[in-house]
């Protein structure tokens, strides 16, 4: 029997659009704290607030974006959101105060939240039913690669050419996200475009969230708080311990070990279940953070990056896969949106908490505490999903 085609123009286009969108997101996520501290004169806590503000707006708009998609269509919402995202990228040239920058970050987050909801709905329809697990795995990989390439590009461009070039590059990447989204064609009923329908939203929790995805989403958010210490401040920490010249390579090492380990971890996940993958990954994530806290050389810094890459790089796609598997077929897009919303809440909360915490302790102690925090996550995962997973494997 011939397999239904997966690598169609539409699947490649929606994956590419998602990739460029997340590259722009992570591009700014690691550079904005440096920009806020060095060029806007802000504190570490204020720098973390720039990320929190962005993610709060994305989280708030996502549930409503799902309802707008039902009324106006996936393509309409995706293009509209990409225009908002690109427009906000242009505005970064103008603010000279943290207050103005916070407003721009809020607008930028609205575009991001709408776009990620729309692409999630699109890919769930584009992937053939017989290859849903395989297709979602490749789609999630576009986010994982962006999680690595975005920070590397951001830190490299900012370090070599400064903030002006950094913002120009962000506009280019956002433009590519818009262009690739224009290439997507999805089957959907014709929608009458009515502006007022945007303001007609339902507040029933069942219309806003997929509850089957919430337990593992909470687990993902718990760990993302620790990972936000890497995204927001590993570059600042590298400068402090005088290995700033290899800070951008942190994410290259992360990418290499992620790509090398993913085929094995994905296969083991399917064969033996989530627990066999998740528990060792938690230990590696914690050990990597502990090693990072003790490093004083570029080599050890990059070894820590590899351990964190295998650890967190395995946890994130595993948690998202669990969220999708737990949902009914017609709810998989909503499950993805729910998982990402709760996950983003963890990143945003973590950026603020970490920014506040480093005002009273060194980065070394911060990463020690993060390592201990991740180990506590063993019990969080066990309670929220691990026990149920074990019971399924015994049946």
C-alpha cells in the first residue's frame, strides 16, 4: 500500500513559516536582555520583563485566535498575524525607553500568538491521517531547530555588527515567515470577512483550552522556568565569566547533539514509552545546569551546552508529543495551542523570576539552584503523567 504523501508544498510551506516565525522569536529572546541592559540602561529584572510582556500577550490572544479561525478562516488569521508580527519588527528601531519597548513587545506578542495558533491548526489538517505522528514530529522539529538557530544568529549578529543590524535581520526573517505563509493552501469553507466578529468571543473554558493537554503542559511549563535562565541570560553569564566569544556556539553545540540524538530518542519514545526517555533527560538537564554553574573555561561551557541540549532538547518535543497524543483527533490543534500557551507562560514567568533572582545572587548560584529545581521536576512529572504512563505500559 502506498503511503499518503507527507512532504507536500503545503506541509513544507507551513513548516517553513513556523520555522522563520520561531527563529525571529528566539533571535530576539536572547538579544533583548543584552540590548535592554547595555543600550537602554535597564536592570536584569527589567530585561526579563521584556520577555514576560511578549509572552503574556501571546498567551492571552491564543484562545481567542482559535475562535477567530473558526469564523474567518485559518489563512486569513495567519496572514493577518504575520503582518502584525512584521510590522512590530519594524518598530524596534524607534524606542529609546523601556516603557516604549514594552509596548512594542506586547504588540509583537499578539502577532506571535495568533500565528502559532493558525499554523498549528493548518498543519493538523495538512498532515495525512495515516502519518500524523510522523508529520507532527517533523513539524515540531522546525520549532526545535529555530530554538537553536535563532539564538545563534541573534548573538552572532549583535556581537559582530550591533543592534541596528540585529533589528534589520529580524525584519528580514519576519518577512520570510510572511512570504512562506502566503504559499500555503488549505481546504476550508468560504468565510465572510466581518470585522465585528473579531470582538465576538466565547469565554467557555471548553472553547479556550484542551483539558487533556493541561497536565503535561503544566509539566512543560515547570521545566521551562529553568530553561528561561538559559534563553534569557546564558549570554550575559558568558560575558561575566569571560567566555563571551563562544557564547553563540552554546546553541550550535546544543543543535548538534539535539540532531544526533533525536532519531534514537524518538524511536525509543515510540517503542518503550515516554518514561524511558523523560527521566534520563531530566537528570541530564539538571547535570548540565550544575556543570554550567561551575564552568570557568570555554570547553566546559560547551560541554554543559551539550548536556543541556540532550536533556532539554529531548524533554520539550516529548512533552508536546504527549499533549497531542492525549487529545482526540479533532482536538489536536487545540491541544497544541494549549500546550504552547502554558509552556510560554512558564518561559515568561521564568524570565521575570530569573531576572529578579539575579539581582540578589550570582549567576553561578542561580544555575546551581536551577539544577536542584529541575531535579524536583522528577516528582512533578511523576505525579502529572509518569504514573499514568507506567500503568499504560503494564497493560
